[in-house]
């Protein structure tokens, strides 16, 4: 009985520690994501309101280059398109297996570029996918597989959703 209690307490402590790490990292990633998007939107609005015709042409060329870069990212990692919620659902059901790092950084960059430039994309879906990527990264670091990994992915996704809505405020 004493051995069982010791194992149970150790497993519980490990789960709490993993949840804490996932929550802190997800909060940091999503907070950075939202902060950069906000600053980018302010910059883009300022540029558009004060730009001359020739500056707008240069801005159009710059936007075209950004679109080509985003298209390249989408071609190399098609699962970063859209909100990312269906991918996370499929991952939790065991239908998909993703390499977390390329999805995390490419979704972060493309989300900032897309949302920050004023395109129609909410930040909640990308925040969920970013959080799931953080959860999967922590699970990979702890060498978790199967249901333990899916629990950590779900914890990251939940943390991403909470951070997207400023919960708790």
C-alpha cells in the first residue's frame, strides 16, 4: 500500500508539473502572439492612413511578397491553414500525427502576418493550435505516448483557448 501511495503521489506530482509547464509556455506563446498582432495592426493602420500613392504601390508589392511567403509556408506545412481546430480534433482522436515544431513556429509566423495585415482570421483558432503544439512539445520532451500525449495536447489547446479570451481576467 505504501508503494502504491508513493507511485500515485509521484504520478500526480508529475501531472501537475507537466500541466504547469504547459500552461506557462502556452500563456507565453499566446501572449506574444496577441501582442505582436496588436502592434502589427497598429502599424499597418498607420501606414495605410498616412501613405501616398507611390507608397501604396510599394506596400502592394510588399504584400504580394508576403503572400508568396505565406503560400510557401502553406505548401510545406498544409495543416497550418485556417483555424487549426479541425487538425487538433483529429490529433486528439488519433487520426493525425504531426511534427509539433514546424506547425508551432509556422502557425505563429503566418498567423501574425495574416491577422496583423488585416485579413479575416480570428485569433482563437490559431491560439488553440499553438497551444496544442506547445502541449505536444512538452509531451515529446517528457517522452509521453498515446493517451498521455493526447491529454497534454488537450491541456495545451485548452490553455491556448483560455489565453485567447484573456481568461481568467
